[in-house]
């Protein structure tokens, strides 16, 4: 008999899940009048995980490169400098194209080209591994670094932009303001902190600038003290709005219309009259009744007079900026002997300002570059006449001849030297001041500046500076006094 079990003895299939009614075969048509089958919910929760979808042919992105390259993409081989040199030598000897040889070596042909270029430029050292990332420190030439440090040492008050402009103008070296700051930081130079920014204006700041020279001049008066004489003096200047070029100046003990008019005439004689003149409401320029002498002078020359709003110095901002520059770099620290010495030395500073000092408001140029843009020959001639040491003459005056004497009398050694205008004798007994009689020699004088200047010779009647008469007063009162009660005499 066979060992095949009988049907009733066959093992039963145990289904862990309850039976679910099978759907009807696809061929059978559903009965529209049959009752809906009840929904059977399984006891165990059904997982929401779905099998990953296979990519649909035709919708996948294009795979770049050959299958061999894709397989080798994650297998980058690192070569040493000796191995790179050996591969280059083998490539040259093989005579194969770069692409074929690169495929054999499992590298890119562009890598071969890069190795060959590095070898041609730097030899075997070019094949060594280079440090990745940007090189630390400044990449500037050593000569440029030295020039920056020397300028900073000679002019500690100069900022980064000023040093950058002067490098390009004097030495022909290119260095941005940021590069200058980086070099100074590397050298350990203490950087001056900028003052805190003022509160923002209620309205946005408006800038204006004329398109050509001599279209608009600005004028203002600046007052300061002569320290030696404890004397107040007044400086008037005329500034071209387009170029910031000072066309004329004058220094006098009084701030009168005569001073303003004489300086204006000297400036017009040198550079012609402008089309417009911008002033503030000072009594030297305008008067509250009639026309001032300065307004009449402008009208006679066909110059339009533009008056700024009261209590708004920003309108003459270019002139106010020049006053600040003059005070910081010259007048604030200079010791003038007298009024004439101050007039000459301030004139030399104006020459320095016009022809040598760069200005950040005009793209690092000097005012003369803009003012004489259409007349380069005139600019060349005037530059040759400006003193090379104009700034030094303005701040320090004429350089004095040094005095130093040392010797020995018996067993006593001594030395004599000058400290400013004093002569000091140093001996074992100590220091003391002595008087020396200087040899007869004509006194040296400061050379005359090139900027036009003038001194008033005739005092004009200043309508603006005179005190107005009292209410009810009349010039007739000086001839015929009024009678009591207002009657006639």
C-alpha cells in the first residue's frame, strides 16, 4: 500500500488571518441589484509602507560620462610628487594622446594638462601638493608694504583711503583702502577708532555739484586766533564748486566787505568770473535793506548771487569741509609769527591743497586736476611753480639751521645745542640757557604762494556791518534837533 494519506487525513492549512470573501472573477458581471457586501476590518493594523517605485523609462535624467568613468568616480587615486613626475615622463615617452593615456592611468586628461603646465612653470616643485584655501596674509609686494608703512609713519593722521590715493598718485602703486588697512594690521599699527555716527537726519542728505569749473563759486569767512599775538584774524576763501579748487583767499584783522571784494577781484583776474556765486547770509555779502557792496560788485560783472537758507551751513558744505581740513592740518598746530607770516603760510597750504593733496570727494584726484581739465598746459606750468615742500612751509615755516657744538675745556666737557629759539649749554654743572649774538645776515623770508590773495587798501562803506538807526531816528536829527511835541522849529 502507498503511504499517500487519504483526503480526510491531509493536514489542514492554518490561516492566521480571518477569511475574507474573495472578489468575483473578472469575467463575471456584477449584479446591480445585489446587496453590498459588508466591510470586514482585519484585527491587525495594515502597514502604510509601500514598496519603492521603479523608475519609469524615459523620465530619468541623463547620466553624464561613460559607464567606466562612472564606476571610477568614487575611486580617486592620490599621487605623490614623484609619481606625478614619473607619469608625465611616461606620457611623453609613450607618444599617446592625453585622453588615451589618461584612460590607461585612470585619471583625467585635464589633470595631465595641469601637471604639465605646473612643471613648465615651476619645475618639479610645481608638482608638489599645494595647501588648499586662500593663502594667509597679504599678497602685496614688499615695496608697496614698505611704502604704506612709511606713509603712515610720516603722516599718522592719514586714513586708509588717503594713503591709497597718495600711493597711486606719488609712487604709482595700486593698493585699495582695505588692503592698506590689512597691511597696517599685520604690522601691529594701532587703528584709530572712528567716532560714533551721529543720529540720522530727519530728511535725506542732498548733494549737488556743478558739471564744469567756474559755473559756481562758494565763499565763506573763517575766524581763528593767532596764538603768539593772541589776536583774532579773519580768513575769506573762494572755492570752485565742481573741483574744490581754491581760486582766491585773503587774511585780515577785520571781516569787512572790503576784504571780500578785494579777494574776489584778485580771483577773477586770475581765473575769470564765475556764472554764479553762493554765499551765506553774512553781513559782508547781504544786507537786510537795499543791496550790499558785494552784491553790487557781482551785478556789475554779470554774476548771479545765490544766497543760502539761514541757519543751514550744509549748503556751503564744501567750504565748511575745507575749513576743517585747514584747521586740522595747518592752522590748529602752526605757530605764526605775525599776520603777514600767517598770510604767506596759509597760502602755501592752499597751494598744497590745490595741487598735491588728494580729495576723496572727487575720486582721489587733486582739485587742480578737475579745475584745469581742459587746460593741461596751464596745470603743468602752475605745478612747476608750486613749492615741493608747500605743506611743510605752511605748518612749520622756514626750516632753521641746526646748531650743535661740543668740546672740552681743560677737564670739563660741554655741549651747546638749540631747542627751538633757545640755546642751551650743557656742562657737568647742569643745563642753562645762554645768549649768542648771531652774525649779520639778511633774514630769510617765506616764498610767496601761487594762490591769488589780496589785502583791502580802501575801506568800503559796509552797509551790512553798520548798526541800523534806532526806531524813529533820522539823519536830519543831526542837523535840526526835533522840537518838543513834534512841532517845527
